[in-house]
């Protein structure tokens, strides 16, 4: 991939997008971006998209050698079993190696846009253990009047990312993947945030995650047609499992399978994340969102950033019209881009997925952000920032599920919306949430209890089936259980059900979901409407009649005398679980 030049004060005048500080590894995420930069430069046909600036946002990588020196010189390995807040505070009190301080001061003196400080662990983005979303990212507005303050905020962000290497979520993930703490050496990426400033906030109009393979195909789409998730504002909405718009790039005019326009209106994105450029909130260097704000669609409309991304609902006609037409409620559908094709964003996404899938030889996932010039003029009215590329793990085993198997006797669970592919015949443990206890006030307690139970079953080397309601891994406590991956990492099969009249959007754009696919976990989704229509089922009465190993709060752990059989056909998205 070539040599990455050492950072110096001339970097910002060189026109080169990447440089590095220190010695050691670049880490997984940065290595992927270096590869992406080379591919974009040498193999991507930029002239095909006039008006687009397609690039890796300018970045500086602090190699792992600086992390090693920071840990060693401050004797921080002694803190690794402490709570997250104590670890974070201890890291903030520690000193960065002297050799890096001059370079950091140069960065803040030359750059006056918000900066994202991102993790790049040596373990991130490996194909079967990707560590996606396990470590921290912190953004800083980098707009304070004096360079000393900007410098301190950048240093605090770097220390936060370093500390996240040893937070509880990361430690649980390391245990689950049989890694040792020392293997998680951390490089750090300092990168310009893609976006535009609108008063006291800075954000992109569009953030996205695209996959070249879709385990949850719908409509006319096939799995190999892929899936794209788009959201207004920073990509945190998507990677945290929030509400986003999803579609197949082969059928950009077909959106999610809502039951009605009212259903679409109820489930649209209503808030977005932005970098806070105004008066900061309470000083809190150990909080990831210290310099972020969550704003409403009304704020975005006042900023003038909805023109390319919303449709308008006409209450009188019960119709949804692309764009800002009239004064009806806004729905984030990206129709002006996807339906009217004012801007060839979808064609660009398809080309990038094909390019990197060919380069890596496996299906891929990419992350990106896009912003527009205010008047649509200039040489590059559209800026497309390429933020990440990582491989996906796809099983090639051929599995067939007959109609008799799908609807026959001894079927515990059946669904036509299943992730994965293959057969498992060794599972005897099931952990499930009592339907009566599933409400937003209980979900954090459920997540903590699951963490304890997961640790116990991991130590006993007993993989299990996990059944719950709503989206697993979401950041919204009203939409599901906000578990981190490490809290349920020993689950071999994960099932999301929905309660009556609750629409659940799949969390395909999240880092949590990427870990599910990479570890080849079977993921069943059973919407309430599927149960009504006979295309999905869970035999709750059978579960209630089984021997209970442990029951605590709203969680029940049962164990079968004979193993269950799980079959998933990745070609059709069908899956069943049989009991003897």
C-alpha cells in the first residue's frame, strides 16, 4: 500500500490526505482507509461523477507506538479491572508522550474545522472479529479562539479513545473472542469531520452505511443486491442502531415495507446528531458525546438542509410527495436523491461497493458522509467523504427448509426474516425476556442482568439462544434492549420479536449488527404482523413449560435435556428452530 509519510507542518499544504505520527502499527481502521485511498486514486473513475469531490477526509494517524509509551510511562495497565469512569479519569490525568505534543499543536494551529478522533485498534475490521463499535470515537468542535484550548480538547479526546480500549464493553468483547488485553493496541485517527456549519451546529446532510450483501432482502431484491442505510446528520444515528431509511441499491425507489403512510410517518427519523459549535455543555472529558447535540427536523429545516432528503405528507390526500412541498409533516425518505435522481448518489454507492468487493474478494461494508454546497454551485457542489471499508463474512453452505419443516410439528421458532446461513444442532440453553417485563423503564436493568448471565455461560462454554423484543443493540430504550455486543457475545442465535402493533425496523446499519454478521450469529426477526399472517411464530407456551435454570427480574434461563436444531437458509431468509 506504499509508505505513509511522517507528519510535519507542511502536510496541510501538500494535498496528501494521510500522514502519521510515531512508530508501530496504523491499526485496522486506518489500514483500511490507506487501502481505500490507493484504490480510489488508482482505480475509481472520478470523471463519471462531475461535481462530486470523492475522497478520504484528511487525517493523521497516531501509530500504536505512542499508545505503548503512554501506557508504560503512566503505569496504566494496573487499572484495567476498574469501572469505566475511574479508567477514563485516570487516563485524563496521565500525560501523553512528549514527542507527540508538538505535532498536536501544529494540527490545531492549521485546522479550524471539527475533528473526529477515532479508534484504530490492531484488532478492528478483521473479517471474523471486527471489533466494530467496541471502542470510542470523540468529536471536538476545534473552534475555540485560542490554540491552547483547542490543543487541550484534542488531547482529551485522544486520551478518551485510549481509555475506551479498557472499558467494560471492550473487556467483555476481548474475553468473548479469546484475546488478551495487550493485543488491543490502539492507534488513533484524527480526521476532519465531513459537514457544513449551520449556526451553532456542524453536520453532514447525509450519512450512510452500505453493504454489498443483504441478509434481510425484501421486495424484489436478492441478498447480493445489498442494502443501504441513510440518515440525516452524523453517522452516530446509524451505527448506534437508531432510526434510518434503508433500501436496496438495485431498487432505490422501493423503501422499507411500511404498512401505510401513517406507519411511515410514525417511524421516520425525527432527530439528528451534530457537532456543537456553540456554548459547550458541562465540562465532561470522559463522556463521548461531550461536544455533540441532538436536534430536531425543525432545526434542520431552519438550517436549510432538508431539500435533498425529505418528502412531505399531504394529510388531505394521504399522499407522500418528494421534497419540501407544502407545509405538511416531513418524512426523511431521501426521495429527491433516490427517486428524482437529482444527484446520482445511489449510482456512486453501487460503484464503490462493486469496486471494493472486487478489491477485497469478499462482500464489503462502507461508511460515508455527504454534504452539499449551499448554492449548489462551484467546481464541487457535492462532497462525498469515504469514512471506512471493512469485509463481511458470508457463509456458502447450502441449506434447504421445506414447507413441512417450516410449519410442521415441534417448531419452536419460525421466521421468513432471518440473518445467516447454516445448521446448528448443539444448543440446549435458551435465555429469554418475559414479555410482561418488556418496557422502556426495565431495559437497562435487563441489559445489565444479561451481561452477568452471558459471562457465566461464556465461562461454562455454553452458547445459547437469546429471545427478546424490539431491536437488540439499539441506543433508544424505547425501541429495544440497549445491550453492547460484549454483553450477549456468547449467544449463537438471537431473536427479536415485536409486540402487538409495534413496527420494528432492522438495525442493519449498526456496528452491533456488523458484529452479528461477522461472528456468523443467526438472527431471527419476527414482527407481530408476521405472526398474524402465519409467516412467523414463537411457541411461548412451550418455553414456559420448560425447566428453569435461573430466573431473575424479567429474564428466564432454561435448559433442554436434548439439543435443539437450528436451520437457516440464507438464500431465502427463512429459518426454523426445532425441539425434540
